[in-house]
C-alpha cells in the first residue's frame, strides 16, 4: 500500500521523485524502489514524512484516514504512529 500511496502523495504535491527525495533527505533511487515495492521504507524515512511533510503515517501504510495530519493540537505521537504502522505491516505479512 505504501508504494501506491507514495505515488499518490507525489502527485498530490506535484513533486518529481528527485524533488521529494531532496525534501526527505534520501536518494531518488530510494523513492523509486519504494514506489516499485522493492524496498520498504525505514524508520528514518517515516520520521521525515511525518516531521517535514505532516503525513499521516496510518494513511501512508494502510490508506486509512487523511493523507495529511490536520489536527495539529493533538497529533498522535510519532512513536505511537510507528507502532501502529508496524503492527499493521506485520499483520499484512501474516507474522502476527
């Protein structure tokens, strides 16, 4: 799901893979690999999406909820979002 959502995010923001990579401090190759589903985003990538772009990580991984965090008064902590996301990924892979 994250590969499709990353493409959707780039389209929404009208960014090339290189421009998004520059904003997030990763290589364009990493963006391409994530979009192709050949690599899974690491913790740092998720952190940068959350901090620099205000991306709702639940949406990024599962497609549920809004693309961007809109409630700035009480956002779910990054750690809580990561825990939720990793649990969903483990469920998707049939590990838990």
